[in-house]
C-alpha cells in the first residue's frame, strides 16, 4: 500500500526501515505509550521479523521528499475495490 499526502507517505515497511524503527521505538515518549514496540527488541536486526511478517497492520510513515521513516501507524485493511482505513474510504483501481 502507498498513500501520499502533503509531505508524507504511508507505505509498507521494508528491511531498510529497521534501524530507524529501532531508534524511534526507543524514544522515551514511544516507550511510555507503546512499550511493546521496544520490549525485548534492542537492535535493528531484532525488528526484521516484525517487518517481514507484516500482515497489513503496520505501515511506515515517511517523509515524501527523502523517504526517511518518521513513524509507523497500525491499521487493519481488507483488500477490496473500496477499502476503509479508519474513517477514510479509498477506492482502488
């Protein structure tokens, strides 16, 4: 999946995102509110299984200009002609 907005892109996570995901997951505010994202995951390679087994529920938020990972969002989607993600409807072609 890839959605483009003003300055950001929501896309699938890739192995190249592991180091940035590790860094973000260990920032104090993230550890406080989403502790399971860093629990037992201490190095970028620890995040590879999480990224590789993606079932369409965790997506990267990246800068549009340089594709730098700045966060992640957990959503659940079901493939269809019309897809609901949160309160937003996306029509696919």
